[in-house]
C-alpha cells in the first residue's frame, strides 16, 4: 500500500468563520496541512470592538482574540495579505492576488463581506471612511483628532455604533437614514422609535427618509448635501450602508447563490469539495423557510465549526442560521430575534412601559420574531424555540396567564418551565 498523504485544507478568510473552521479541522485532523489565505495582515481580531476602539474604550492590543503564536501553535501556514482571485474546482486549485496557484483537497470560502461605498460625487474625498476592518477604525481614530462635526450614513448597527463612538468623543453627530426607521433590518417600527428617542436624548441627530447626494469639500470633506436639500457641516463622513458578500470568485467558478453563495445542511456549496461559512454564504433560515445571508458573528462561528468538521470527514448537519442581534447604546440594551416586523397572518403581542419595549410575533403556531429594548431578561430562552421551529400546542393567548409564553416574555418573567408547559416538541 502507498503512503497516505495528509489532507490539504485551504481556508480563504481569517475572521470568525475561518478561525472557527481552522480549530474544528485541527481537532479532527492533527496531521492535515492547513493553509489560511487572509486579505488582512492582522491576526484574528474582533470586528465588534472597532467602534469601542474609536471611542477610546478599548486599546488596540485588546482587539485581538489570539496571540502572536496562534497560527504556529496550530500548524497553520498563513498567506497574507492576499485574496483568492479565481477558483478552479475541477483542478482543485485557486489563483491568489499575487499570481500564486495553490492546490487543495478541501476548500473553505470564509471571505466575509465588504462594506458598500457611498457612491456619490465627492465620496472619495479625504475624510470619508467606511467602517469594516481594524485598519478602518485606526484611520478614523487618527482623523477625528480635534474634529467637531460628523455625518454617519446608514442607520444599521455599524452606523449607529460609529455615531455613538464619535459622539462620545465630543463631536456633533448627524445620522442619515434612507428608510423610515433606524435598524430597519432587525427592528420593527415601535422598537426602532424607542432606540431613536434614546439616541436623540444622547444628542445624536437622526434624519429619516433621507440620503447623502453629494459630499462637499476642497481637499477634504467639509459638508454633505442631503436629498432634502439640507446641507450639514461635516469634518468626517462614516459610511455604514450595509455589506455585500465577497462571493465573486465563487460565482465565477459556477457556485449557485443569490446575494452570497448557497450551502447545503453540511455547509457545502454546489461545487465539489468547496464549503462556505460566515457572511459570504446563504444558509437555510428556519424562520424564513429558505436560504438567506445572516451576517452575524455567532452564525459565522457556528457555520465555520460545522464546515471545518465536515471538511475533516464528519457528517454534521447545520440547524440553519437565524438573525439574532444583541447590542448596547449607552445604557440601553437592544435584542432582536428572527423577524419581529408584522407579517401576513402573524399575531403580534407587544408591551411598552417604563422599563422599555417588548414584542413577540407568532405565525402558524410558531414564534417567528421577538424584540426586547431595555432589559434582556428571559430573551435567550426563546432562541431554541425559534431556531428549531417548535410549535405551540394551542394559541398562546388562550393559555392561562401564569403559563403563557407571551405574558411571560412581555413581563420579563419567562422561564424554561413556562415554555415546556406551553409547547410541544414538534419541529420541521
């Protein structure tokens, strides 16, 4: 018998999904050859902390999640800063941005997503930034020294956290939001209004149903013009208009997908021996009932873990990915799960009091969404019942108040015992 050669694993992407896959592979295959191709020169760090670094609340060195010896200790060859330009699945090769051809037996696309450009006249002026990477955060922090006015474009989490950071530095901050509410992808109208009021009470100005049409300046940004015609003074513009999956090279190679690249329950794409995880992939979303891109840190970690295990020979099914967000604005906690907006045929239960706002959405006997603004007690209890599509035995509103999931959640007194009495374990 001939010598059995070690498996060659190639991971494109060095953030949450890629690192999670790397560790998962190494646990199952101590001898395999792992190559990590990363577009960034830095070791693994937390993107979640970038706004806190800008605000001066987290020092630069505390942003990194692994030590200098992490890759060597795990027997990983790192090629950075480089990108995968082309993938040749029939030859099990990929072309890197420096012209190198690298062979693999199993390939993982954990290439994440890229922040969208502003795309208007003046959008390339010095002082206009996107916030996606640690280098973006460093450049923003260096630029804002002694600056007074900031405009943030986009009302999602990245934009609002950037606004909060800049405001904490003493800057006057305007946030320009194209939709009718902040956090429109994860909050309903009522909960978004609570968040907006809190931000405005902090001193951050919110401009809804508007957009930046032009950046004005001579040599650097000085102001922005809005669609409404209003002109806002601005020493810095931070763009947080969402992200697009880095799936171009995968689509060129023939991978299926819409926004990103489609994966099955084992995190494998439509290409042989090619897997995907994190912000680049479209995984099954049990709330939507279809594949979707859910670009969240916890999803990336779980998907990377499962993809890595399966690349190393396991057959682990992914439970799917759903939208679950948790963040703070000052002392206000905000959590959302699934799809909390009103849907056709859905039943919405909500309560607003001095503690904040809570909302739970049921459809066809399933919990499909929830929001808690101002206190997260009991919120995590709902997650497995949403992700596993557990069905109510009977409409929750008909249950006695002491047993009602709805009443328990809205009052903040929900617990596992309440859920187990009210629900039956029938899943999709």
